[in-house]
C-alpha cells in the first residue's frame, strides 16, 4: 500500500482583497511544484499554535497554481483575525499542508451542478476558472445563495462565467 504524502509549506502572503462584508480573499505565493485539483482543500495553522488548524479550499485557477493560489475566508474568529493581520511579503508564521480531498472537478464531467451558500462557493470558483481556462465543452451550473446581495461572493465574475458557458443562478435567502 502506497502512503500519500501531503507536503507542508510556509505560504507567503502576496495580496488581500475584500470580497464582501466580513469575507476576504488571500493570495499566496505557491511553493515549488505546488498544484491542486478544484475541490481539494489545504490545512492551515500558525507555527506557534500547531493544535489549531483550519481547512480552506483554493478558489483560484489551478492553471495558475505554479505561481500563486487564493483562499477566501469568512472573518469570524481568532484564527481568521490572525490571518487578516498578516502583512504581504512578510514572514507571518503561517503553515499549510496539502492539498487533501477526493471530491474534485477536472473538467471531464459532462455536466456538474454545484449548489452552495456563502463561502461554500469557494471551490466552485476554482472549478469555473478551470473550465474557462481549459475551454472544456463540459457544462457547469452554479446555484449560489447569500443572505444579502452584497454577500454574493465573486458576483463581479458571474457575467464572465456566463459568457464562457457557465449557468449561474443566485438566490438571496
């Protein structure tokens, strides 16, 4: 039996942007040889607190993973507050491990229907960006909800997704 090794690395923050009230996207430099398949997740912790781990799915295109990757985080507690205090290009003590997970999308599925609420859309964004980047003939239907229109993550990208053959349905709940 082959043991799967999940590399550990120390990501360096490149940039942060607000996605919606209380939600931020963090862009990190990728370590050498980094890759992921949309739907996978990474485990993060701070070096001085190895017992507190958080799982986040990369939400960026896997086609750019050799250079950088992004995770979108709801800013709802001590861990996310500490993540939000990181400064770009500075050592922050953040440690990552992975990717993990087998619930993935590689573009070969004929029609994927993806249903999410809030930050649950993050792995779906990576799936949409892969479809667009690879120009696959497969179909994706995204159904996303939020409590307010401002809470719809990546809403400024929906028009481009639609232009590239992705069906996007939103619901304010």
